[in-house]
């Protein structure tokens, strides 16, 4: 049995529209702002995407166009990517900490015409490169704080684009629905650029079919439930975040939660307690290193207790991997009480049913050969 009916939901915008119809008032995406989680329902989420997409259409964005986003994980940036896809365009997320030369290469190589930037820092960076980006016709900003009051003809706010979209809809009431339905599974949804550590970054073309099929494979391998909470904290330019936050989340009806800032991720993670967590190897290694450092600084009794149950957990997991009996006994229950439970609580994993290690190798495949995640 397929988790996704690919005859009617074979693109990401179609999945969003399905969710808006089936779970209209259920939470779809959240953002923490000034310490408060602000929630948008699936219906609100879909409306935000629709208004932005129609605003892009009013500005001349057409099928095959490329839109880039740059910034931290923000609902409006995800909406911008989906809005471009809804019109048959492609999303090109870039790393927010990229230096100018790296940004210029990717944006020009992809022939990006629209860039959605999170805040003043990203807007200033893009505007300083405008002479090197001949295809650029529009820069949209999310957060207006700190931006100059002098209008720049290249610059518009996210709210302005959505207002234009609502006006456009009055004269073209069926335009958005037609564009979404016209989307085909084989169309390119995303251009994910590799890190470029061994040369120039390579743009990997990912189709809607590839992203939906990869999401389906992931959902078959993990216990994901509708209404689960996930934290969107990984760079938006990393293909794993897109596959997870857009692909798998839309397919399963998962609630995406955007942290307040990169500096508050650990605090927000503990507060949220997500039902599942995904991270590249480096993050898991850093978490383990942090636990070991804290253990080394603890009292001798706590240090010996931690090391004892850590070694026991490793041995038990190795035995389970080898197919040997690893049923929970008194020793495991004692470790759960003294070490495992408190550690999960400190890390924010108290409700997590699964934790995955995912690398670019497992996610960044060609659009013709999607692959499930590695665990």
C-alpha cells in the first residue's frame, strides 16, 4: 500500500493542497517568535503559499523560473520555495553563511531571477552582488527590521508580494489551481548544490517524483505519524532539510517547527521535544562529545555510573545488530532510570521515537534515482 497517492499528489504543492483540504484547521507549521510559538494551520499554510505564488505570477515569474532563498529556517522561506514550485518553477536554497564569491557562483550558475532573503544582513549581501547577477529581477525580504527607508526598485517585502497576489487573484480566480494541477511529477522541483569541497559546487536536479518517492521510502522505514512535531534547524540549503521539512513532512502531515534563531536551537529542542530527529553525522558526534565532556567533569560516582551504562548500551546495541537476544532486563531498566532517560531529557529527545543519521550521500541523488534515507 502506497503512503502517497502519486496519481493526484505527485508534486509537493499538490501534497500541501491535499493537507489543507483534509486537515484544514490542524497545525501545519510553527515559528518561535520572541519566545512564543506562532502556529499556522494547514489551510493557513496553503493560503500563504498561494498568495505568494500569485504575487510572483503578477511580477512575471513563469514555469521554469528559478527562485532562491537565503536565511535561517523560516516558514515564509519554505512558503516561497513551494510558491515557486506551484508555478512550475524551481527552488534553489543557498547557505546563509556563504561568502560573496560562493553566492555569486551558485546564483548565476542556476540563473536565479528571484531571491527571497530573511533579513537585512542577507538583503545587503545580495544587493552588493547585483551587478554580478544579470538574471536577478526581484529581491524579497521577510524581516524588515534595519532596512533602509529609501525604496530600492529591486526590493519588495514578502507582505507586498502576497498583497499583489491577492489582487491578481481577483482577476484570475482559477489561475493558481490550474497551475498546481498542471504540475507534473517529472518536473524539476529543486536544485540542490553540493558543498564544493572538491571543486565548484554541482547543481543536483531533483524532480517532484524523486522527492515524493524518497519521502515515501523514508516514511516506510520510520514510525512517522500525522501530527508529529519535527524541528527544522538544519541549513535550508542542505538537501536533507528539504527532503525532510518539505517532502516527508508534507507527505505525512507532520508539523514543522522553526526555532527562534540558531543560538536558541538547543533550548527550543528541549522545549519542543520532537517526535523524531534527523541530523548529519557531525551533529551526533558533537552531541556525544558534549556528553563525554560533561561526564568527565562530573563527580567520580556519576562518571562511573555514566560510563558503565554507556558501555552496556553499546554492547547491547551491537548484540541486537548481530541478531542476538537483547531483551530489556533489570540492568537496562536501571540504566533507563539513572542515565538514559535523563540524557534524553537533557538533549530534548524525551518524546523521540526515532533518531536518524543522514548524509548528503544518501539524499543527494539524481531526479531519476531517488533513494531512501540511511539510518
